[in-house]
């Protein structure tokens, strides 16, 4: 299993720890591309706060920002999230295997390894 400290997984998980950032990312996934002004209409924070949250998402590699005239438009980067999802799935599989071994050991009346 890849070490999350050696990849972008830690940055992604830290970015997704905030509910406002999760709402913004969800809105971007729905819209495909949007400005901070558009996104601010979908969350209970100011446009300035949205810009700060989007910068954190951009640093984590979850969104791209591109200037379009006077606006900055943000688009989601699902491939970054896919890498973290794979790591989480591998972690869940490891836990499932360990819990299965504990269950088998309990059913057989022997200590688990």
C-alpha cells in the first residue's frame, strides 16, 4: 500500500477535512467549471472566503484555476481525488482482511496473528 506521506494523499485529505471545501468541490463537480462568485452563491461564506478555500483546493491538486478575461474559472481535477480514493480503498481492504482473520480465529478458538 502506498505511504500517504509520500504522495498527495495527505494534502487531499487535509483539504477535504473542511466542509466548505467539500461543498465547493461538490459544486465544481456538478457545474464542471465556475468562478468564485458563482460558487459563493452556493455556500454560506463570503466570496473572499471562497477564494481562500479554492486556493487550498488548488494547492492540494483538486482544482485548476485559469484566467478567462477578468474572471478566474475553477475546474475540478478528479484524477487527484482518484489517487486518494485508491489509497483509501487499499486501506479498507487491509482492514477487511485483518478483521476476517480475527473473525476466523475467534470462530476456531485460536489466537489471531
